[in-house]
C-alpha cells in the first residue's frame, strides 16, 4: 500500500505566508523560506507553495522566491499561482520546483492540461480545484475562490484526469480554515471516481481529522496550513498517531 503524504501548504501573498478562513480574513503566518526549511527538517513529505494573489493580480508566481525556498528543502515541492503557459512551468521547474499546480488557467483553457502533461509529464502536473456547495451541488470556483463557475466538481475532476493531470488538489471552500475536518464525503466520491491521487485540503483542525480523511475520505495525501504554521500539530506526533491507526506513513 502506498504511504499517505502529509503536506504543509504555504499560501503566499506579497512575499509572506498567510492564512485565512473560507478564503478571506488573511493573517500573517511567517516567512515562507523559514517555514519551508522548518517543515523539510520536521518530516513533512512534500510542500505546496501557492502564490494566492498571482491570478487575481494578473502577475506571475514569484520565481525568485521559489528559488530561495527550493534551496532550503530536500523534499518534493509544488508551486502554483498565475501559471498559464509552458514557459511559466519551465522557469519554475528550473528554479527548483518538482511539480506545478494550475487552477483558474486550467478551467479557462482546459487544453493547457494536455499541453503541460505532454511537455513535462503527468507526474509534474497537479490540478487544484476549489469548490463549495451551492444548493447541494459542489461548484468549482476560480480566482482564489472569488468567481463561481458552472462546473460540477466531479465532472471537472474526471475531465482533468482524462486530460493528463497527475493528481488533484481538492480544497473545500466550505471547510477551509474552519478546523472542523475535511470534506470527506466529497473526497471519497472523488477517490471512487478517479484513478489518480487526491490531496485533501481545507478543514484540518486536529490529528483525528487526518485519520478520518485517510480512512473515510480515502485521500492519498492531506494538506494543511494553520495547524502547522501556528504549531497546533507536530508532524512527527501526527505520523506516530497515524501509524498507530495502521495508516501507512513515511517515517
């Protein structure tokens, strides 16, 4: 059985790590380079670095910051925010990223997924999907969760897989920052419908939430921010607890 991955997420705005609730009310959470180094040394399996304002402000991900972060970690590292072309991905991979994450640009130009997977390989391409429930249906949102689309989460996720994405990072906007647990029903449905790994995001508040998303949500990885940034959960303690529940983790 493949080991489950624990992934701290560094949401970046104006060069600083930030964290909010339901995608708003952002507060400072520290220097991204220092946090990246800390997590790498603490036993995180991967890191995700998302420049959350890049798409909204129509600018590119801060490639120089990516370079500085990558110099301090020895674990796989995914970068997202404002990526819309092969050239964007090329510079990020050259600056040290192992994978890239695309979101709004993939919805606006689905062929981009095919192009990037064809050029760099599916293993390098993560498609992030932000969604919230509207009238009982999971609806995909863009631009940091600010713009609703007409896309259904599960239909879009299936198309993403068919176009060559290597994994999906699903963030429940309803759960984000609430610390009430992940959206495990939706995650389980994604896992049942797809053959690529699913990363759970949005809602981690305690160790039990990670246990639940791996057991109930069938998630392949769990991503969290504030519980790690503000030292509410220790990564090694988390892995020990998961190990005790017979959930395979890297030690």
